């Protein structure tokens, strides 16, 4: 994805989320909201550890199309589980952020 398409795609994706949730959205908020969507259990109180797990669900879900994770199914509590299928590349922080943002853009386009 070239830089112009990336910037435009990110702007559109964030605007779509901000319109839907009526508040500013950053990468962490986007990951949390995507994780909640993938969890699919509706509104409920989550512990700090569960919130971290929700973000992990988002990361796995976003990187699944890239071949890094495989969906294994849900546990008895309805939480999705993934296994790593391919070693993640060693990326610098800005490269990791770019990859996640591109994955978020793709995910939001399908919403």
C-alpha cells in the first residue's frame, strides 16, 4: 500500500470508528474495539487482564489473514483462541505500527 493510500485509508477507517462510537479513536482504542467485536459477548465489565486478552484477540484476528495466526475455536466461556502459524517478522516499532494500521484499515473496510 503506497503512502497516500495508507494515509487516506487510515483517515477513513478512524473517521468511521469515531462516527460509530462518537469519540476520538487511536490505535489502542481501535484494537480494543475490534477485540470486543471479535469476542462478540456484548457489553460487560472486564478485568484488566481480560482487557489485555481482548486486545490480544484483536491482534490475532487482524494478523490471521496475513498467515501469522490460525483460529482454533472458542473455549467454554466463548473466548476465541488462536495458535501462531508463522513466526512474526522482527520489525521496528514504526513498522509494527504500520502493519497493525494496515490490518485495521482492511478490517474496518469490511465492517
